[in-house]
């Protein structure tokens, strides 16, 4: 079996840079841990890649060609490209098969959120890969940390994260990115743990009431907060892309969620299940992620 990391999140120029930097740094980190790494770009809007990829969706379809031929905008073009990839999934499977035995795969998906909770194409692509290639998956959802400075936007981010988790039905890690810049957008109402642990959302109500726009939707906001807490699925880890220890901590979480820490890439489902059921201390001294990292920034 193989593992891969999926990156999804808000789409803009800096978000693309962040995803690229995270892919590069994560690839460097897992290489140091004696793993072969292959990066797969499935975002047709990535016309200038900040990393070297083993597979590029532009070998199958280009966003510019799709938008020009069918008179589509950027979002419509991305949806069309993902639908085209779904119909031609054999192309991607044939490219991935030679990498499965000994590579740790990093996938970069488009950042448009509608692809992951409104349209079925991205999910269909993912689950076809699961069935055909027997791979273990982890979804990484990047959320801008500055949304915590606005209670209304924070609740929206929580709802989006929950909806995406339920729709994709994968091991899922929500990440507050750009955490080093969070205070430049304003003072937080509570300490950072409140926003990462996602507990007692009722405390946000006072701050929501201070905004005339939010106070009109008091009952709706309370209902959404109740739904989020009833599911009790959403929490966040933090990421500072300039801090190698922060990236290393994220890699640790990924390894736990996709099972790499249990049995590596080649373990069978039976072996993985036996190890997962046994008592295991999360001793990361056995996995020296944070020893002598050298990044060329």
C-alpha cells in the first residue's frame, strides 16, 4: 500500500505559494526520513509550479484550453477539468502504478472549495484511486489563521471544514496556516487554544453580537455552532511555513493519520490492522524528523 497527502484550501496567489512551499518542505522532510517522494499536481490552474512534480495534470488537460473551447470562467474551467480527469482516470492510474511500491506521494489539488463539498468529481477521483490502487489517504485542509480574528468568519471556516470532512470521508487534518501572521490582523478574543480545540463556541456569541451584521443572524449562528459542536469532529493544528519544526509536527500528524507510523508503505491491510490494534506508544524518538534539517529558502 502507499500513502498520499492531499492539500486543499483557499485559492489565491499567496495560497498557491503556501501550498507550493509546504509541498517542497514536506518533500524535503520525508526524504530526510529515507523515503522516496513523488509530487503529483492535479491543479490545472498551477501553470507555474514552485516544485518539481512527477505527474502533472497538464499532460492530460490544460485549464486554458478548457476555458477557451467551452467559454468557461476560471471556476467552471476547473470543474470541467476535474470531470475530464474523472472520465480519464485510467491515465492517472497508469502514471501512479510505477510509483506505488516505494514512493510517498504528495498530491496538490485545486483550492476551490466547491470541488470538495458541492461537486462529486473530486471525491469520485479520490475513491477510484483508493479502489484501484489500494492506497491510504490523508486530506490536509488549509484555513487562513486570520479568520480567527473575526468570529463570523471563524464560524464559517468551521462549517466549511466540517462539511468537507463529512463529504470526503477521509482521515482529515485541518490546518490554521500563516499562524505567524495572525496577530497582524487584529487581537484574538481568546487564546489560540480556544480556536484550535473548537470548544465552547457559545463564548463567541457576545463578540458576534457586537457586529450589527452578525447580530441579525444570532439564532442562525447559534444553530450552526450547535451543529459543529454536536458532530465534535473539527479541530485544528497550526502551521508556520517558515518554521521547520512546525512543518515537522504536521508531518507527524500526517503519518499517524494515514498509518505510515504503524507499518510503512508496503504493509498489507491485515498487518496494519494488527499493529493498530496493539498498544503503541507514540515514541517519535524512533522517527528523527527534527534532526539536521537543511532548507534552501
